[in-house]
């Protein structure tokens, strides 16, 4: 899904390993990457931020200013 010139995908982070891998992938990306839920936004490069999103939000979305589908496809809910 594309939203206001940004790409938005729902993700599922199940384990602690998922959180760490997700943050590492985000840290390697060249564009801006966030975890979002409604009007809330966290830095996807932060392991703490990814853990917080996993624990506090029912629905977690990755948002980027480029098409990040292939980088995060393991976590994207279709």
C-alpha cells in the first residue's frame, strides 16, 4: 500500500530474534524507515523502538520513503 508518497506495509514481529533482525535490516537501509500505528511513529532502526512497537501496538506497520517490500518481506503480512 502506498500512502502520501510513502510506502506502508503491515508487519508481524513474533520473536525477539524477529525484532533484532528487523532493526538490523532497517539500520542498513539507505532511506528513512519508521514503525507506525495511527499517529504514533517510532524509529525502525532502534531495537528498543521495535520492541516497544511489538509490545504496545496491536497493528504495526513499516513505513518508508522508498519501496522497502523486498527488504522486509519476511515480516510483511499479506
